């Protein structure tokens, strides 16, 4: 009977060790998210200081343009779909350089130029 108790204790210890290894492996996988590339914020922000023509070449024609009193403009891109609704605006100075950007929405993605 004594040998049986010793075997049972060893088996319990083995199960605890295997369980701990399994939990550690699961935590290691969960704590390292895959690299998904640049965020939409990164994609929008990278245009600061660039010329409007370069943005339009990449993103296509904006849906709206607003003229400002100082000679600058705001150009606006909009997208709507089943899982997305996004508005992105770029403010340009009077020389056509992008000085700021803003966006709002869900599921924003960089438009594909035509």
C-alpha cells in the first residue's frame, strides 16, 4: 500500500508540472501580439509636411475641399461600408503642404487610388 501512495503522489506532481508548463506556454503566446504593421494614425500622420499632389497620387481625389481664409485648404476623404465609416481630413497651407491631419470613425483604412 505504501508504494501505491508514493506512485499517486508522483503522478499528482507530474500533473501539476504539466499544467504549469501548459499555462506558461499559453501566457507566452497571448502576451506577444503579431506585428500588424503601421496603424491608421501612423498612415495619416506620415503625410505631414508632404505636398498635396503626393497625397492625391497615393489616395486618389478627395471627396470634399474646403477653402480657408488664409489661402489654405482642408481636403476630406470619406469611406462608408458595411463595417467601416471614416472621415479623414488634411489641412494644407497656402503653398499646398500638409500641416495637420484628423480622422474619425470605425474601420478606417487607407483608400486605394484608382
